[in-house]
């Protein structure tokens, strides 16, 4: 969970500033995805896939509920 001050700072940013920050973080952290043995790297990517699938499922469920309520 982020601190209230951090959230407030993010909210004051323009969309382009938030995008720039996101791209910088991706660039800085991508090399770490490939560190470790091939099994460790595979597990990292499998975890990312699972987290993305769960997030997508959650959003689709919320959209379906919203659509039903209209």
C-alpha cells in the first residue's frame, strides 16, 4: 500500500508524467526479470502471467456486473 502523500503526488501528475514514470520503472526493472537460473526466470514469468490473468478476470467480472446493473 502506498502512503497517502505518494498517492496525492501521483494524482497531481499529468497522464504523460505518470506514463513517463511507468516507462522509467519498466526500463529499470526489466533486466531483473532475467536474473537467475532458467527455472527461476520461468517461475517469475509464470507468476506474472497468473497475476495478469487474475487481474483480467477481476476486471471482466466487474464489467459484467456493471453491465447487468444497467
